């Protein structure tokens, strides 16, 4: 009965493995290595696309600011309905009273003055009598043109828009650096999960063969029943580890797909294993230059400081005079009716220059300058703190890389020794000199040593990716295929 259950368990598990492999082969898989994953992510990831569009938006903003230095032209149209006409007063009544002598005008002028006098009615020398002017309907239409000649604050605003573009470009670069770091570590995580899964499957297959050999010996009376039970327990204990490794592989694959910006239903096939990096990963030499010249966070901070500095200069320029020219050309028609074809349109044009000298505005300009000065002092201290933290991050990553190098060398030796120990223990057991407990212990030591070795490789590659992120550039290219 025990033998039948064991055979059934082995058959079911192996069948699941074969079914999973057949299903994967039926679907078209996307074969990727690290470089392919990075290329897809940099072209498809939404974060990168948004950052690139931010640069375009800032370029449009710069053109908008530059447009404030160009002439502004507006077409103007207006209609007014007079409810009550305006009353106009004139002293001396056009010569009909007061100190003005009518004889000083010629005959035609005296006739005009007489008509005006009748329109105005009686008038005294003090001009207390007035007359109403204007008509009921007033139409006007024309063009207004204004051009800033000397406005220093506008010029500084254009410089600020240029800094905005540089800042947007650096932010886009930062998003790409962060994405490369995330994709790289996620790719290594997927490789680690897959290598662990394959390692457990290989161990399961080896232990299945050992179980069959032990059962044969038991049937021949060479091995005790205890060895069969122990081997079956050992085999069954591997199933949770296999399932957990498979689940971790699926999670890592979904994470990588999300970062790459591809559909979660597309199956991935990772090229190579972590062991492929064994010979080439130490070719990457840690650079002696850790000046952080390529660090994106520091560059963004400097650009933001430059932007605040230009804002401070622009606020100081608000004390400077400004000179603006203007031109107005308008046609005006005044009528009491709505007979448009009989309207008479009279042109009116003005050309002028306006000089504005700031004197006092309640101290707003002064307090704004003081506020920006305080912000500049804050930024200086913040930069010192940021640079100190970044240098600490570089040092920590370098120390971590050095530690991982030693760990890889130690685990390499452990794997060789564990495999050699397992071979010796297996031979001892086959010759009857060893026990099943010793054999299981030796097999477990091999599995643990190989897992530690793969984790050490992953830790080294992840630390190197983090160091590249802080420095802002790749230390050295790693190609697992060469």
C-alpha cells in the first residue's frame, strides 16, 4: 500500500511538471535577456513616456514666456447705449457773455457762435449753464498694439523657463535611471526565483531516483523499511519548497512585466541563469571617482537652486523702471437711430509710450526678496546634507559589493565541498557503510549551498545596480552571453 501511494505521488507531481512545460511550449514566449528587458522598458514604460512629455510641456511654456516680449495685437469692438447724455460746461459762453468780444471773430465764426449760443440757451459769465453732448448709440472698432520695450523682469522670466526645461530633462533622466535600476533588480529576482525552482525540481528528480533504488533494495531485503519511509518523507518535504519557488517566480515575472510596460498575459522566457554571471561579473571594477558628478538627485537640486536664484534676481528687478509702447487705431460712429447705411465713421488713432517707475507697494517687493533670500540659505544647508547622504550611500554600496564578493567565493567552495561530500556519502550508503540520515543530510547540504551561492550572486548584482543608480552611470557592461 505504501509503495502504491509513493508511486502515485511521484507520478502526479511529474505529470504536473510535464503539463506545465507543455502549456508553456504551446504559447509563444517572449525571450528576453537583461538588455532586451531594458530596451522594452525604456520604450514602453508609462513613467518614461510621462517624463518625456513633461519636457515637451516645458518647451511650450518657454515659448509662451518668450511671447511676452513680442508685440500684442488685439482687435477691439464696442457698442454703448447712452441712457442719459453727459452735460458739458464752458466758461464765457463762447463769447456770448463775459470777457470775450464777439468782434474779434469774422462773420462765419460769429454765425457759428450764434448757433452754439442758441443751443446752449442763456449763459452767464460763470459758466453755470451747460449743454448736453453725445448721441444715443456709440459704436467703436479698431486695433490695439502694445510692445514692451524695457521690462527687465520679463527677460529674467525667460531665463527661468530655460532652467525649467533643463530641470524637466534631468527629471526624465532620473526616471530612466530609476527604471533601469528597478528593471535590472527585478530581472535578477526573476532569475533567482527560476534558478531556485529548477534547483528544487532537479533535487526532486534525483531524490525520486534514490527512492526507487531504496525501494528495490528493501524488496530485496538489503535496506530496512525505515530507509524507505525516510526517503519518502524527504521527497514529500520538497514539494512545498517547489510550490513556493514557483509562486515566487510568478510574482517576479509579473513585477518585471509591469516595469517593462507589457501585458501580464505575455509569457516570458529568461535567457541564461545566475551562474552565467560567474565568470564576467567581477570584470566590473568599482570606479575610484565617487564625486557624484553624474548623480541625478544632486543635479536636480542644483537646477532647483538655480531657479530660485533667478527668481530672486527677478524680484530685485521689479524695482527697475519699465517702458512700454502702445498704438491704438479706432473708428467711432455716434448716432441716434439704427440706420447703419447712413452712419459716418470717424477715425481716431493714438501712439504713446508709458514709463512706469515703482515707488511703493506696501513693502511687498521687499518682503518677497527677504523670503527668497531665506530660501536660498535653506537650500545651501540642504545641499550639504544631500551630498553627505549620497556619499554615505556610495560607501555602503561599495562595502556591500566587497562583502558579496567574499561571500560568493566562500559559497563557491561550499558548493564544491557539499557535492563531494554527497558523492562520498552516497557511495558509503550504497556499500552499506552509511545511513539514510547521512545521505539526506548530505543532499540537504548540497541544496542549501547552491541556494546560498545563487543568493550571493544576486546580492552582488543588486548592490552593483544600486551603486550605478547613485553614481548615475553604469560601472561596466555585463553580458551574460559572453
